[in-house]
C-alpha cells in the first residue's frame, strides 16, 4: 500500500522521503501558532517545487490552534473562524503553486464529541465551505467525526470516497470506509514515529486513487446553458444577520415568463418577490442573495427563493419533465447558492425533515409550520431534480470564483465585509468589500484588488461609471525615496491612479500621461503628479512635482520648473 508522511518540525529532504519508500507529503498551509516555531508550518514554495521535482505528491492540510493551548482548536472558532482560516489557507495553497481544484484538509486534533460537533465544529466547516466550496473541503479527525462530516455534507467527495483523513487516535477499532487517508503511525514523545533525515514523522496509508494530491486534473462539470438577466428591484428586506440555510423552489400559478414575472415582483405594492425567476432557460435575478426576498413569511431571512415562471402546483410529472432544462438550471443555481453561503446541498423531499438544504415551499408549511402553501406539488420529479443536484454538487465551486480566488491570493485585503458579491452600478461587473479594500470583477478585465488608498480617488471619479472604468492590473508599490513609505499606483481602463503615502491620489492618463511616462514617470525629471488634468481654453495641463505637461491639439509640451522661464524637456526624454 502506498503511504504518505506528515510532519511539522522541519522541512525534511525530499530525497530522503523518497528513499524511505513514501509517495506523498501531507503538507501544512497553516502558519505556526504564537509561541511555536515549526519549520514546516507552512512549507515554502521552493520546498514544494523540490518535492514535486523529486516525484512526491503533495496534499494541503491546515491546523493552527491546539487543544489546551492559548490558541484554541480551530473548530471552536465557529463559522466566522472557518471562513477566516479558509481564506488564509487558500491564499497559501495557491501561493505554493497548488491548483484551485484540490482539497484542503482541516484538522480536528482531539477526541471531539457529537455535541461539540453539532454545536461548533459543523459551523466551522460551513465557514470553510463558504470560501472553498464543499467540494474542496476536507477533514482530519477520528472515525466518528469523519462520518459526521460526510453525513452533514460539509466535505467533498470523489470516486466513491470522501475528503476524510482518519486518524487512528480516538478511533479505537473503527474505520471510516469512505476515507481517502488513514493515519496509521502517530509520532508522539513516548512513541516516536520513524525517523527520516533525523526527524520523526507520522505515516498515513493512501486508500483511494484520488486522495487530494495536487497533480490530478479534476475537470468541472459544465454549467447548464442559460441566459441570466439582472432585473433587480426594490422588493426585499435586510436579513438582519441571519445565516442562509435553505434554497426554496416555488410555482407561479400563472402563465408568466421570467421577465414578466420579474416585472410584477419589482412592484413593491404587490408584496411578493423571489431571488430568481426561471423559464425557457432564461434566469432573471430579481433580488440579490444578500437580501431577503418576500417569499416565505418569517422564513425569508434564512432562505434563497426561485420561482418557475409559468408553472402550477397541479402540474403532472410529465409536465415537469417537459421543462427538463429548467430543472437542471434550478439545480445548478441551488448548488451554487449553497456553495456561496455554506449550507448543505441535501435535497429535502417529501416526507420532509427539518434540515439545511434544498427543498420547496411546502417544506416551509409542513416541516416548519409557516404559512399554508403546497407548491411545488406532489408530482414534482424529486428523483430527477436530486440527481441533477448531486451532479452539480460535485462540480460547483464557491461564487463568484474569480473574486474569491483573487481575495484569497491577496491577504492584505483582510476580512471580508460583504456577504458574497454585489453588482456594480453599471450592471455588468461585480465587487466585494474587505477591511482594506475591494475586489472588482468585469468579464473583460477579470478580478483585481483595489486598496483603500486608491479607492478614495476611484470613488471621487465615480467608480466604474466614471472615466477610469474597471481596474486592469493589481496595485504596485512605488519607491518614494526619501519618504518613509512607498507610494502606490494602479492601472484602470481609463488611466492610472498614483498616490504617495499620506497625500492625495491623482489620475494620470492620455497624451499627458504618455509624455510624463516618457520623461521617466515618478522617478523622472517631473516627479510625482500633484494634480489631476486641468482644462485650458485650447487644451489641458497637469501639475507634477517638478513641472507641468501641457496638451493642445497636435502638441504636447513638458516643462520643468527652473525659475523664470521654465525649461522645456526634450522630446526624447
């Protein structure tokens, strides 16, 4: 049986690991906790490259806290801690050259009880799910906790196995049959593990062909084809901090299209709304998921709601199956929402039981005792719909992937403030806010992080609706000797913002910007910009630290301050 080793004390020579007969390294992407100094927490990019060059597989693991330590066990930090640690884990994972489509295992390194799992640990993993998606979340734990994680739908699966790494500790003779790894030898002070390159290691049996190794190609299942229309209105309320736990299906009891139903819902006087309407492969987004739609009375705060436009509760199974494409789309959107908010993708069909997951309006009535609706009706093809959910649950990542991935790779952004993504004012792009900046996404420019220092000027110029448009590159720190701190610049579709530490930012663009850069930019003869472009009767000009650049039709002139008169710069500067 192939084996993998895990260790934290120091970086062990890859050649020695290979010589000892092992196939893989289970490598930490977590830092050392305060007061500890583990040489392999986390591993470095150079070490990861050396492992791969030696032919060793790599799997990512996270463990920061420790039972009884001043830094408590990770799972005790709940949903918010899971989200925060997953963001840090993903950032390190990607920086090491790992693929996005590989799991990260999060450790519960103690004899956790079912009560502790239900009260805290499962919420921690749902926080992880909100960042990684269930598909790329794994667990290290004893056999029972591995089973609980599988049962509650908070870890991913592949090829009949789940991302469960079972430790022998606290498991007795129990084995989780769906685990991909089994920690058979545990290095302890009283019972050291085998020595490799002078360091004791844990030894793990590899139980599945896909156990989370970085090198495997794990293709995604394609999303079903559909047209999404943003028809956002004002028929919604705040969620008041409630966590989203369910995705609810509805019938219209009418003959509308996705568009006509959306128009009706967008009239607040009608007193009803859904997050989505769907018909004939057209999906209308009516209420952003960060808000509560007016769909299920007191259950609004914790649900996302989709209505099949033109459908009726009295439909036969054949009528439902006739809109198979829409059933697929609804399943995809439900899974996407579950990934975004960290709730289960379990399909809760009749007879209902109270749980997180994907269900219908009748569940709200019958299981929760709220209201009197019976849609989507007794003939809804739950078996078919559930098969589509299962298909997409193995492929859909968190939403939006581009913004989440950029944020995870940009640790200076800090903690996320928005729940998911928000539409930009132009209706084309998306953005998310963080403690120290924003991530903006546009289909042609991709995602880019914008620091708060740049955002001040960006906001002054009306964000993406103004002349700057969307960011096209990441921020760049610019040397500003002898200033104590560097400045920063960032390129946008319509120019670049430059800002020195402690001073305002300025927008440089067009022919004036080209001439200034030809003179050396901030390190050239003109220095930093000290104003935006200003109009003149026959053109424009811009002030710089040591001069000005003038523009008129057919002519650009750069002048350096040198008393009276100023000195023109040569055109070849």
